[in-house]
């Protein structure tokens, strides 16, 4: 893994959590690639597929393909290779898929593609609390599981992890500046938390050590999304 990973370009990744390509593209037409990256998740990809992803890439956006691959190693490796062929900037897998799965994904991107996206692992979903983990037989706190899964991802050669901003400071200390920490659950001061349980403001998250900030409704539901992004950019520059 490249432990010297530098943070270049916009820090905000706008989550295109829409049920159709038309609605996603209506928002994208109002955005500026110099101010944000974009994330395509399961619902939108299932409905709109690779054609939409290629459209976003051709429009100049760095695309985080958020499909959270979790399967046998060979299947995940082939899926990552297919995603790389779309020209995306970042791909993720579930760290709970284990070392062999993550190593296979890394090898597929290093050896079999012309374009090498960043590869990060999901640790614990930001919607999950301790009781949710216990329900599936995982005892201990979310922070404990994040810590062990982040170490496993790093040992498996991944570029970083997706985690709550509340775990960022500890992970940054443990893994150094070159390990990417991608944080959902980011809400500007005064905005609603929705279904995210562990949240921070953009400035708090960056100060704690976040590399990139995933934001959805605070941007996508704003009357002026670009104004929101410019406000965040100004806030982070202070």
C-alpha cells in the first residue's frame, strides 16, 4: 500500500442517494467537480448501472463507487477489476470479508487494470450501535471493532477505511498520515442527523484526522448545493 498517500482535491464526497439517474444527474448538473467528488451507492447503481458511472467520470467527477463488495475472494477481485475499468476514483469492500478477500481485491487492482482506484474497507456502518452489533453476534463496542478491522485492512494492503469520524483520531494515531480515513455521518452545524448515529461537523472531522467527508442530505436537499459546498470549503480553510 502507498503509505505516502496525499490528500489532493476536494475533501467533500457528495452521496448521490437517488432512486433514478435523472434525479442524480439533475443535482450533478448543479455541482462543480472542483468543489466535490461524488458517491454512487447500491440503489442508484442497481437502477442506472455503469452507464451513469461513466457519464459522471466523463463529466470530470471523481467517483467513489460505494458497493461494499463482500463475497468470496475471487468474486470480489473480479468485481473490483470491473469497477476499475469504469474509471472510478475509489472502491470499497467490507473488512469483515477477511484478509484473503481484501488481499485478492488489492492484487486485482495492482496487477490487472490500467487504472488503479483507491481501495478502502468499510469497518462498522455508522448507523450501527453496540446493540446492533450484539444482535449479529459481535460483542464489544463499535470502536473496538473499528480498531481491529482497520488494522486488518491496513495489514491486507488497503489504502484506508471508511469509519465514523468519532473513531478517526485513534485510527490516525495508529496508522499515520498515509492511511485514508473516509468518514460518513458528516453534518454541518445545525443540520439534522437523520439515521446516522455517530456524527461530526466537517471542521471537527478534518481536525480529528479525516481524509474525506461523505455528505448527502445537507448538500443534496439544499436550495443551493454549491453555496453549501463553498461554505464548507471556507470553514475548512479557517
